[in-house]
C-alpha cells in the first residue's frame, strides 16, 4: 500500500483503508515458520503537526513449528501498529527528539510504500520460541518420543556428574 506523506501531513485523512500484503519473506527468514497466509491490514492515517501518523491492525495466519515437540500448528497473529513519518528536509540534521519515544521515520519521498513497515510489525511479533501449547512436554531427549503423545518412561532427570561430586562433598 502506498501513501502520500505530504498530503497526510497537509490534512488528508485516511480512514479504515483495507490493504493486503505478501509476507512470504517471513517464511524465508524464520526457520520456525512453515507457511504464512497473505496479511490483511486496516490503515488509518492523519497529520499530526509535522508528522504523518499511520496506525491500524494487521492480521495473518502462520503455520509454526513448536520449538519443543517440532509439531506444526496454526498461529493466528493480530498486531496493532503505529508508525510516524516525517519528510526529510534537504540539508536539515535529523533531529533526535529525545522526549518523544516514538519511532519517527524520516522519508525523502512524498509517496512511500507502507508494506515494509507493516511487514516489520509482523516480523517482530513472530514468536522466537513458538509453543504448540503452553504446557507442551516436548520430545524425550533420550529416545525422541513425543511426550505429549506417549510416556516413554525414560529416565531423563539425571544429576549432572559434576553436581554429584559436589553433593558427595557436602554429604561428608
Ligand atoms: Zn509442542
Ligand atoms: Zn524416551
């Protein structure tokens, strides 16, 4: 989706504009993501002083690999976003406005492509260690069985031999 930052700063409002974007990069960049639907966005934008404020909601469906049991599972993702754009003035220093903790993007062109900013909002919200469910029991480190499915009975809570030696010391 493209927007004209200059027009928005000048007073043009965008309200609830739907957009769709291809987020297949997210599959390429994240080993834990097997597939991703196209994302839908609803975008609002308005001028705020010398900034264009762009906010909205993104939604997509991801298929992730559980980081414990390696099973694939569906993960609907919804993200609210807010991005701020300012037109770069030639020769002006980029002012670091420190009392404002919003991330303001200084852009040179009036018309910008929002998609990279929207994709970034999805990318940062993809879980780094996805879990098929909160209490996933994972794979057995001894025999590899999926412990959500079967109880293999392996002894996995062995004491590290070094701690064992320490324990002997304390027992003396
Ligand atoms: Zn799992
Ligand atoms: Zn086992």
